[in-house]
C-alpha cells in the first residue's frame, strides 16, 4: 500500500513532467493560431516556440499593495526592424479571496502574440514606487521566444 507522502510525490512528479512536456512541445503541436492562447507561462526563465499568430500568456504573482509595479518589454526585432512579437499591457487580477488579510498578492497577466519569424526575449521587470526612470528596475525573469515558420 502506497503511503500518502509517496502518493503525493508520484503525483507531483507526473504534474511536473506533463508541464515540462507542454513547455517543450513544438509549435505545430499547439492549438491553431487565432484568438486562443496556446500556453500559459507561470515560471521564468523559460523558452517557448510559436508560429506567427499564436499567443501565449505570462502570468506572474504580483502585489500592488507594495507600491511596486511590474512591466514587460521586448519582442523586437527582425533585421529590417519589424517586431517579432507584440506584448499586451499587463492586466492585474486581485485574488478571489483574501480571508480578511490585507496585502495579499494577485496575478498580472501579459499576452504575447507571435508576429513574424525570429528569436527575441521578453523581459519582466519590477519598478519601485516613485521611480521616474528604468535605472531602478529589477529583472524578475526572461522568456526566450522563438517564432518559427509554419510547417
């Protein structure tokens, strides 16, 4: 008979393996291009392969009550200065339940749309309250995005 601890370990390993398989899957195995999101990235650094038109979301735990803000940048450019990807403005979602606690973090979501073939990086940074320039930004993580030709 399997102990509860061993069962939890086996389940965790299976979930981790399926998550790694999803991140490593080539773009042609993903959902068709359009308004659907192909993949949700919740841990950085990461690498994703897409074809033009496919979308992914980057969802990270953020806490607006600290005064810090989170920003995404990158997605540039081909040899003739055309963007490889478009990044949406981050959308903050408060937690469903705080159980009466203040200062509970929520989630910020960015949608990244592959535009043209190439390789680029999307960087997520956090900015302290009152910062007037990017010199005080701190990198939270980076997503390497490889946009491939459709097969």
